C-alpha cells in the first residue's frame, strides 16, 4: 500500500475465488464470477492452470512471487486513461480510441479480514487488501464511458480504492490501467 509506484505503475486487485467453499473454507469476499474470470484467463492462455494464489501481471501469469523475485513491470506505451469519480458515478475517457474497447472498474476494499473455520488454514485470521468488492464492465466505441458503481456508497468498508482498466472486448489483458484511493 505504501509502494511509490502504486496507482501509477501498479494497480493491484485481489479477485477472491469461491472454489474452496466446498471444503468449508468460505470466503465472504469470494464470487463465482471471479472464479470464472480465472478460468477465462486459463482459456485465453494467460495462465497455465487455475490455482490460488495466482498472480497475473499485464495479462500474463507471474510466478516470480514463489521465488520472492522482483516484479518486472512492462514498459508503458499506451494512451492515458482518465477516470473521475463523483459519488457513485464514474466517468472515464481513453484518448485515441478508434475501436471498441471495454472499461472495467473495480471497487477495492482494504484492511479487511476473514476468520477461517476449516481446511488447512483452520483457526487463522487472514488479512486482505486490494479486495475486489464489486466489478463492472462497459463497452464503448468512442473511448468515453459513464457508469454507476453503487457499492461505492453501499459498502460498509472504511478504506476504499478504485481500479479502472481498458481491454479489448474478448480479452482480459489490460491495455492501460489506473486507480486511486476513494475519500470517505
């Protein structure tokens, strides 16, 4: 959270999956949609297999975290993505768009925890940051978007942020991303 590259070069998001719920390891932040998202990454060739924890950087699997390796960031060579948040309304613009693109927006929660009641982590309290609490996508062929993200005001989470990224309609690979903290 204190990395100087945050929101400029790094826009982290934790999509919690629900496929461990069957063993009693229920995650209150998990969603079947996020499990499906991970399977889509595999189907698109972005990751080799579906597992947790999994890391995807710039649309490609990153296993460097297993070795405590340094995160190598791709060179930024994209147009600027501008995002303005006014209450629950989000306006975004991506300069130079000449094709259909998707704006993806995620509300992020910080300083969250889960008590694990069974499985290999039984009895542990897991702490979480950058948790995706709600995610929406919208298509545009003009590079301008306006959408509502009701969870910004509905969520009881105290510390919140937002992540936004542009992708092609049939790809999870981001073309450009940005984010920031949301004021309470």
